[in-house]
């Protein structure tokens, strides 16, 4: 091959790499956020006694959410309210079974949908989700039936990053992180090793932030998780200065049904009991 042909080949290769990098940069949030944009039904249709509520963000969005009262005065969660931040897929209808299990354990729960999810306006981003979480907290602070001193954050996967960031601003009584990753780039390298994760616009530095929190923390994860490797969740647990419990659920994948049910609620119940005087 002549020197001119070599140069042309290298230029073509460089152009392809550049185009791939630009495409990855432009479309990265489509790989991160996987919303179900359909409108959920009325809360009371799905969860008896639940309320449809509206959250107003500081940047002008009105978001739909559900408030689900606790229904077991003898349960471990009685008197506690949970701000629940979901993962990156679906919408709040998918988390209704978890909300029902929380209610059966006595917890009241605010089940939120981020911007762009569940017929909410806007497009998700790290900054946007932080604003959504703040709006959820402000809503709970405005309810007379919520004791702010018994407020718990529950984050699922990406939601673990959301509530961790919120806890750095407004500390809850306690926090449970379900399947947390250390940071978004770390989990991105697992699934997209060919993409330059150093160029991510959204960072979500969970382990780094957890290490600064003076908040009782429980970490729950499945040992067979192929979406968020269990070693990342263990690293988050190791980073927590006030770790209450690390719960490794043997053989469970990221989205197996128990990850949305009893094992998580039981761990949250133990966290709540540890916080009682």
C-alpha cells in the first residue's frame, strides 16, 4: 500500500471514530434513561387509599406522583414515611407492588416519577432528577401527616444515586440503597466498554457522596446482578461511615421479583427499628 493510501485509510478511520464519539455524546442519555412515558392510572385504582399528587420543581415542571399511606399500625414502618426514587426504567405503575408491601409493613410512601417518565413533561438528566427529588421532599415537608424526623429515603439502582445526592443536601433519618453503583461511568464501562465513559454528561458519584454522609445507611443487592455488578454495591456499602446493614441476596438478578418486594421491605423495616428511641 502506498503512503498516500495509508494516510487516506488513517483519515477515514479517524473520521469514523470521531463520528462514533459524536453520536455517543449526543445519544448517551437515551442509553441511561429508559422511561415508560405512558400515563399511569389513578392511584386509588391500583393501590387502595393512595392519592394522586403533584410535585412542583424549581425549574417549572409539574410532576405526577402517588402518596400511599401505611396501613399497619403494628408494622415496623409505622410512623415512618419513605421517599422512593425508582430506577431508570418504566414508571411508577411498575413499583406499585413494592408500595403495597411497604404499606403492609406500616410505611407511608411517596412514589415518584421523574421528568419524562409516566407522562410527566421534560427530559431526564442528573440535574433534572436532583430537582425532581427536591420537589418530592418539599411536598412531604408540607404534609401534616409526615414526621420529618422519621423520613427515610429509598433508592433503587439509579434512584440510589438520586437519593444519595438529596441526602447530601437534606439528610434523612436513614437511607436504603438497593443495587447502587459506585458511579455512572463505572457501570457504563461494564455495558459499553467501547464508549468513552469519561465524557459522560451525567456522573452520579454515589460512593464518593456516600462517604461524606453522616446518615445511617443500609445497602441491599443481588449477588447475581449483571446490570450493576455486586462488587460495586459492596463498594458503596464499604464507603458508608454509618452502615447499618449490608444485605446480599443470594442468586438474585437486578430485576428479579424479590428485588421489588419483601427482602427490601424487611431490610427497610430493620433500618426503621434501629432508628427508634
